[in-house]
C-alpha cells in the first residue's frame, strides 16, 4: 500500500472555553522526515489547510523516528461563513478533532 503524503501530523489539541481550537501540538514534514513537536495556533493551522497542506490526526510510534500511526485527515470546512476544523463531517458550529487527545 502506498504511503499517504502529509504535510503535518496533529498529536494533541487544546480547546478554549468557547469550544474552538486554541492550539495544536503537531509535527511538520521537513523533506523525508518530520520536525520536533511544534505548537500551531488555530489561525496558523487554518491558513496551512487553506493553502493546500494536508494534515492528519496521529501519534508518533515510540523509538521509531519519523514513523507515525495516523487516523483521519483534518479538514477545514465553511459553515455559516465560519471556518470549522474537523476530522469528520461536522454538523456542529465548533471545532472537533475526533480521536485526538485533549490537553
């Protein structure tokens, strides 16, 4: 099976009091490997998705360098003139990354 080409992997998420993402803990692709952990605020993640970058939910495999267990792609959808970050089909007006641990 061919590997899925992704530009970033979101490992954890932090929501603010209104239920939207405040920041995520992620790894960014750097050529054939991935960066150390970086924190991306909601606006930066949304801009990367709008520019065509592909992010997925996942976690790093212990002691396996740039090997990850990935699950669902993260999508940016427009709902009632508002951007929503989700891992599935959102029927909500808030961000929701299913399967991503909350910090």
